[in-house]
C-alpha cells in the first residue's frame, strides 16, 4: 500500500503520474490524500493502464475502509 499526500507544488504529479506508475508496478492500494481538495481517494485493482477501481474522493472526516489484508477503518477527521 502506498499513501501519498499531495504537495502544493506537485499535486498534479501525485494525482496523475504517480498513480499510473504505482499501478504499473503493482501496488495493490494507493491512498491519495489531497490537501488542496480536502479529500481522500482509494485506488485498487492495479493494471497495466492504471487502477481499475476507485473509491472516493471522500471529504476529510469521512472514514475510509481499507480492504484485506489491512481490514481497518481509517479515521480521516484529523486530516
């Protein structure tokens, strides 16, 4: 699992370029914490063209359920 927190200067790289690269390399989950949007998005099911499943974006404060092998609910209220 990869967790990425967007930076103010490279937010688009985090949202687009890195997301595709992480999927190409087979990272099973990619959680994007987007500070400028105030949201979290969970990407899963990596493939050669990117992630095939997206959950969100969820506004900060919305709990996010991480699937197995993590099987936890992530509290985003402090983000």
